[in-house]
């Protein structure tokens, strides 16, 4: 049963890599939550 789980995980990982290579672009990495932490910005939700 462990081999089945390992195969499924590896299949999903390789499928994602294949789709990224096939599409020719990577997801945008311009924003990370760390940027807001460093700059001291806070979430302004006034409900």
C-alpha cells in the first residue's frame, strides 16, 4: 500500500513539473507575505 501512495505523490509532482515546462511560464513570485512583515504593513479590514 505504501508503494501506491508513493507512486501517486511522485505522479502528481512530475505532472505539475510537466505542466509548468509545457506552458513555458512559472507562477509569479513578485509578492510574498514576508514583504509586508518587513515593511511593517498591517491588514486594514474595518468591518
